[in-house]
């Protein structure tokens, strides 16, 4: 291995300063720390404003599995596999959210943000004291913008995605940070918690063995985690359920799997064009190999972070390869951008540590440019995630009114409804609302004015695009005074509210012969066995009866 790189002449900003020039009295580091807080604040803002409703199958499937109809925890079920992988801690967090916090999705989204902040803190703790305060602040800003990237919006919008695997990643990074400092027992405890969280932690034992080897620790400290890793992987392989799961394929397809691995490592550089992410991933791998050649104990943790990211990308390629996703590559899925963020963070740290001769100004400009450019690229992915998840919020109303057909269409596990009702989890609590600022289920509405089928912009007009039958996904569009309706309600023949829905959806959701103006579509649901009298659009307190489309 090469010796430590020669030190460069001290930058004027790094020369010893009197007490009045310490960190919190110097504008550079303060500005960089504030800059590092910006993406954290954006992610937390998104998490706080996320919908209350858990709209993903995994949450309801796990809740149905680990609870009885009274909402009591079936502890033995917590230790069963989910998606062929251990799921102990996420299962407990799902139950705690339902039992203690009213089944509020936002609790888990905020927890996800805090766990990612913990990952950033762990990475920062691994930076050597030999780096100047300003250099460490630059690198910290890079970590924050990479890990809180707009590419990862899926994690801040639906807690199910975040809590399913971010705890495992957090505990693995914590284990690496502890091992980097020589805290073997703490690293082992963190790795164990990671393995109880998700399969993303299964390779961590081999990574810990790599750190011990790079640190030139005793042979026993290398062999113990390596042996545990072999036992863990063998135990998982022998006990995991047989058969495939969502997005899994058993095809040989080495080219496709290699493309997923590279795209996952380069996912920060493309929103939906796989070839760009693949090229970026290849360059990231090459750069990591180049800088990792200068291995020494100071960078053992960073080589471990890069190795862990590569192993995660490999596991993704082996277990989730398919072209049935936006961009045709699983590596571009929003939640997996954490893999590329870890790899790029490791590269940034290796550059800062192994190239001390590089001017600080250039490192700062390059880091901030990468941070802002990748965040801007992720904007398109964030918009797509919001559009995809928007219509799924109809699940809250479908659960509340009990519409099995619609729940099946939305892939919501109806079997979890009794437990959720017993626990008082949303939507089975007093916080549930149809969002109309007054009328709720059971309310009576007076006779309403029909909306005409207008054709001129700015008119008050709209229609329904599907037959008004119970327990189906009703759809249509409405524009009142040129803007979308505030909400829609479903009435029975006695003008009593029996259902409701969402507005502001993409025009394609209307399913009408007339082209719906973008953002004016709605979808609604009524209970099974109901006789529907009308669908009503509400705008500023006024109600309008929507007419069926002309056949």
C-alpha cells in the first residue's frame, strides 16, 4: 500500500488563527453549515406536508400480518420475512405508528428524514482531524446535498418506503463509522440491528472485516465478522421463502443486471435516462478504484462505504432487475438513489483526504456544483413521484367507506382494516375528512346546480367519465371559473354524502371522451351496495352537480 500522501502548503484559510477567528466567528464555515442545512430543511418540509394516509401495499400487508383484528401485536409474526428479507424493526415501527400515532404516514416520513440526517452525521464523524474546519464543512455540505437529494423525494412522501430500508442503511453506516474508529463491539451491535431491519444489511459483516484488514487489526478481528457474515448469509438463504416477489426476475441477463448496478451508483445524474446513469455509475466506480488504491487506516471507513454501496447496487441488480419501471432500469427508482449518494460521498471524502494538495477553492466549487446540479436533475423525478402517488390517496376514502373493488385496484390490503379500526389508525379516527371544509360522510346537501358541458376556456364546466355504480373507481373532470374544484362528493338518491374523492389529478385520469384540461381531473369512490344519485363538485362552498358524459 502507498504511504500517506504528502501534505500541501497550508491554505491561508487554514493557518492558525487567534480565538476570535474560531469556527463560529468565521463566515466561511458558518455559511457552509447553513448551506448544508438547506436540503435537510427541504426534505423535512416535504415530510411534514406529506399525506396522512399510508398508500402503499407494504404497510397494509405487514400490518395485517403482525396484528389480530383487535390490533394486538402478534410478536412471532414480526420475525417472519417480508419480500424474502428480515423485517423486524420496520414491522415494529409500522405497528407503533398505528398504535401510538394514529397511523399517520408523516410520523414515518419525518423519522426517515432524521435517520438520513443520522447517516450524514456518521459520515461527518469519519473525517480525520487533519482536515481543516473549512474543508470538513465543504465535505459535510456535499454529504447533505447528496443524501437529501430531490431524487429521493419518494422517501419523504411515503414513510413505508423510507422505513422499509433506511434503518438498515443507517445502522450499517453507523457500524462502519464505529469500526473506522476501532469500536468493534459497537460496530457489531449496530450491524446486528441492521440485519434485523432489512436485507440491505446482510453484507455489512464482510465490510467490517474489510475495515479491520485495512486498519491492520489482529487476524481475529478480521475473521470474526467475516465468519458471522457467512453464517448470516447461509441462514438467510436456508430460511427465506421460495418464489419471486415484486420486480424480481430469475432470468440470466448479465447485461441487464450490470446496467442496474451501474445505474444505481450513478442515479444522481439522471432522472429517467438509464444510459446517462449507467455512464455516471461507471465513472464513479473508476474514480473510487483510483482513489482507493491509496489505502491507509485514515481512509479505511471510506473504502468501506464505497464497498457497501457497490454491494447494495449488486444486491439490487441480482434481486430486482426488470425493465417494467420508468426509464427501464430499477436503478433509477427514487428510493435507490441513496446507493449512489453513499458512493459519491465516499468519493468526495477520498478526494479531500488523499489529495490535500488540491486547492480548497477548487474543492469547494466542485462540491457545490455537483450538489446543486444533481439536485436540479432530480426535480423531474420528484415531480413524477408526486404525480404517481397523488391518485393513491383515494385509498383513505375507500377504506373508510369499505369499497373492496377499489381497494384491490389500489393494492391496499383490506384485511388490515379491522386492526386499523381497533387501533384508531387513520383513516379510522377523528382526523379523517373528505376535505370539503364542511360536508362529511352522512351530511345532507341541498339541491345543486348542474354543470354544463362548456367548451370555452374559463367556463364552469365538467362531466363524469364513468358510470355511477357502487364500489368502482369513479372519474371525470370539473373546472369552475377556469380553476379546478376544491373537492368532489358522492351522494345517494336522498342527497346524503356516501363517498368522496380527489381533485387536481392529471387529465388522463378523467377517462372522458372530452379532453380534460390538465389538473382538473377527479376520482371518487362510493361504498359497495350503495345506490349513487350524483357526483358533486365543490368550489368555495358552492356545489355543482356533474353530468354524465354524452354517449
